């Protein structure tokens, strides 16, 4: 929908929970709007004097937006990876610029600690609010007119607030069959249950969603038809899938038809990494100068899959954004984008809990963003994408070096429509090791290289284990996970991501899984971890022979 045709959001207040409806404006926060009135002599609030804040200023050396290349520059040979293994990143001196945040501003409108470290309303500080409004408008381009933003302390807090604002005890929330475990864990104590929907290579399946909602029987399900959806559409956690434009439109239209609110949790939006290409087929590319510019920003944004907001002409999307993956998790800073009715209720909830995100974090991040400018931040995000792309590629290259990977098309299941890499126990390093395992060569695991996010989602072929008994998948997964941990390698166990397992009365007998992160650690750690993994999993699949 074009900007010219944008309309106001529709009335969706019937989705508010009874708890949310009962919330009143905090008495103390309600009068804070008068504090900014020029000339006001405020003796109402218990605000400490800034004179006693023990910080005179905060200074930092901030990386320049062009710190990371926009394309991999090393030749696609083993020597390029050796260069990474021996710390080329550490050998490069970081380019920085100094910023300072004073306690008291020289110019009244400047970012300052006297304001940032004081009690505040549950909304963004003015400079940050302005930046986020521009960013949301230009990057996500909501299709309805009266959208608004509201800060929170990251997407976990954002989702928790959304649950309390929209859901009543005894209700269910639609989600992917494999999903972020903390999202489910935060709602279960309130007797709000996950309602899993099938997945394929593009994430949640629209036909499964349609069938689920159209055939919903509140009596047999013992709950009303769900009216809230939790979804991670880009770099889906844990599968790594990314939803296409067509699929998002299908999902959105179904949610309009059945009056469902979409909570779009999208922390990996700017880590859209593209398709994995094997190292033998990779070619070095020319490195653009990458100086921040409006034209470069627009071209980059056009390569990203649009947010659900871009199709939301009714205001039924609550988008969750965070700085955790693009600046730092410890900043504990993120924001909602949603219709004004939901934003007002979310603000009421926030002002009696966290009140507002930490003033130190808001001040520092706001100073960085305004120092970089909008185009500078976009340039930073482009560089991050390249860095994480190289991490993903190197990690999968390590798997290719350690195992024999066979490419096969997936015709069903979570990876339907993808080319799946199946790993056999064949060892390519030495003849002796190959002979040791060749008699019992078998497929031990498979995966699809993620196109976004920070994780490889690995399916274990436990039915190939010598002692496999149907129904024993969880036991074998735990046994292998424990062996790896005892040998010094820690993966995320797959069971914790299963919405089916967490849904009451559901049974998930799918084969075991591991979620493996390539986002942190040195390249030498990746190489060592995969070598240990190779030894342990081969021994595991040879047991009892």
C-alpha cells in the first residue's frame, strides 16, 4: 500500500486483556508531563538532585560506521581461512571517534546526564524518540498512518508486556512449531499456552494456519480460538528460515480474516545473510568504499525482506525491535511499533514495572546514533551483515571439512523446499580413519545453511543409531549432548525449542536436534569445536557394534 493511501488503524481494543483494561495511569507518572512545561517550579516528585549524580560526564571511543567491509575480500582458498584463524581481526587497529555526554548541556537540547539519569516516563528520551521515528518510517514503512513507537528493555520484555496486554489466562498463542523457548516460558505461568503451527522452508505455513483456525473447536481444545500470534519471521529462532513477501501477505490476510494480532519478534532483521556458497565456489568481490549516503541506504534496504508492518493496513501488528544484536545486549534497549491504543496500554504496564530503560544505556546509544546519523547507522548494519555472513560461511566450511556432506532436496517437514546437507560418518582427512568408519557409513545429521540469524539448526538422524528404539529420541539426544559437554563443546539441546513439547497434551516424537551458534567465539574455536564434535558423534553412532 502506498504512502498516499495509508489509513488510520482500526479499533482493535477488544483484544485487550482484562488485566490491561484494569490498568490506570500511574499517579506519579501521570503528572510527569507537566515537568517539561517551561518555567514550572516542580516540587511534586521525589527526584534526586542531578548535582548529586556522581558522574560528571561519560566519554567513549565509538567505532566509525565504516568499520567493517561491505563484502568479503579474501580469496576463496584455504589460506584465507588460515588468515582468519590466526587473528587477522585482532591485527587491525579499530578506527574510532570520541563522544562525550556531559552532566549539564551547553545547548539546552543536547543529550545530557542530568536528564538521562533522572526518573522519566516509560517512553523514549526525546532524541531517541526522533531517531526511532525516522528509522521506523524509512526502514519498515508501516502501511497505516497513526503508528507510534514505545521503548522497552529489549524484545523479551516487549513480548512479556504484549502477553499481559493481550492475553487472558486460559487462552492460547499461535506460534511456529519450533520457537524461541523464553517466549513460551514467559507466558506458561499465566496459564497461556502455545498453539504450534507447522513450518516449512519459509517458516510458518499459511495453509496449516488457515486449517487450524477454520477448524478450531473450543470444546475439544478447551480454550477459545487464539487471537494472538508470536512469530520470528527473519532468521527464525531456531530454524534460521526467513519468510518471503508472499508468505507474509498470506499470513497477514489470514490474521485479518480471523482477527488475529501479530506480534513480530524480529531481532535478526539486519542479519539477512543470503544463500551459503561453498568455499570452492566463492569469489572475492570488489570492496565498495561504503561511505554513508542516502542512496546507498535506500539500495541496501531494498534488498531486505519487508516487515509485516509494511503490509499492515489495519494496525494489527506489534513489531518488536532491539539493539541487542546490532549494538549490545547489555544495553537492554528496544522498542515497539504498533497502533496508539496498544501503545498506550503497553505504556501503562511499563510505567509500573521497569518504568523506563536504563538512562545510561539510552544516553550512550542515543549519542552513538545521533553521532553516526541515520545513514551512518545503516552503513554500520551493512558491515555487520558481512561479518556474520563470514562467520556462518566459515562455520559451515568447518563442517564440510570434517564430514562428507551430501545435498538432497527436502520434500516435507520443516525444510520442505530447501536443499538439505546430509552429513555421513565418512572422514575425509586420513585413509586410516576412513577405513575405520566406512563399513558403517551412515547419515548422522542434516542441516540447511541459514539465510539469516545466528544459528545452524541441526537435525540428528537418531534412527540410524544402533540402539535406536522409536520414542527414544529425547534420551539419545540428551546422551549425545552430554557426551559433547563432557568433551568441552556446548550446543543448544533441541528439545527446549519445541512448542509441541511445551503444549499441554502434545507429544513430539520428531528426531533430536541441536541449535548451534556461530555468532560468538574465535574462528579457532569453531574449528576446534567441530573437530571434537566429529570425533564424539562418530563414536556415538558406532556404539554397541
